C-alpha cells in the first residue's frame, strides 16, 4: 500500500506535524502514514543493496569466464606453434577486437544527472542491456527504482515515459508513448523511435532535464 493511497480522505500531508486542531483519528492516520513511509524507504534501500550485490557478482562471473577462456586457448595451442610468430595482421585484429569489446562495455554504462526539475542534483548510474532496458517515468515500480529512474514528483512525466535501451549495438533513448512527449535539442521525439545517445546529451521529460554521459 502506498503512502498516498492509504488514507485518501486525509487532509494533511505526511510531512506535516500534528497540532491541537487535529482530531484523534487524524493523528492516528498520520502515525500510520509515517510508518508506511519509513517502511517504503527501508524497502528501497534493501532493494538497492541487493541490486549492487547482483551487479558485483555478475562482473566477477564474467571475469572468471574470460580467465577460463584464456587458459583453454593456451592449452589448445598446437605443438611447435610459436605465438610470437603470429602475423602482424592477426596481432592488429586481436588488439582491435579487444579495444572494441572494452569500448562497447564502457559505453553501455551511463551516468544520468538531473540538471533541472524536482530532482535537480540527483544522479544515477544505469547499465542498460539488450534484454533489460532502463525505464524512465513517474512510476515507483521496482524496475524504475532499482534499474531506471523514477520521477514521481514531476506530474508532466508519464507513468512509463521512456527507456534507455541497446539497439544495433548502440545506447538509445526511446519515448514509449508519453503524454507530453520527450525533447532532445528542442526537437520532439517520435514515439517508439530509438534515438542514439551521445556524450553530454540532454533529454527533456516533462519538467525534468536529464544530462547523459558515458562511463
């Protein structure tokens, strides 16, 4: 149960302080709302901690996989084949492949800073993948609060406004059919049309402006 929907007829805010004009029922409702608010905060902190542990474990698994693959390649080398005699072309190709893989991994990590709106000053680190985009919207759902960006206080942002996703090996932002639209450089995006992200790009969703940079 959300804090705002627990007592729809409650005429005060959860951030207000009780005073002598309040009824006993209103004080009781306010106490319950405070309890709900604290529970929500603790839940979000727990989810964020678990998400960080999962990301760390995933990175360790990939490192172990790469080490195992390298060991397997060494063991399967043909007798008498001197790796030092590999052609220049092979060496260059191998280096280029490694560089491209590293750049691909780096550009899939984003830092999103809020530079205008209700959440100005806040920043997020996002890691969109081909199967799991990072959602942006007014929703307080798990996929927004743990892997995406929740803009619950911006009433001009749609519940599900847009998403950061991987399309053709590029990080893109896609408006998913928001009511008030999304703008980049003053131009409104077409619905469900991915737009490639460039370093330093600013995206306007409602009253919020997101500045995106690559990690």
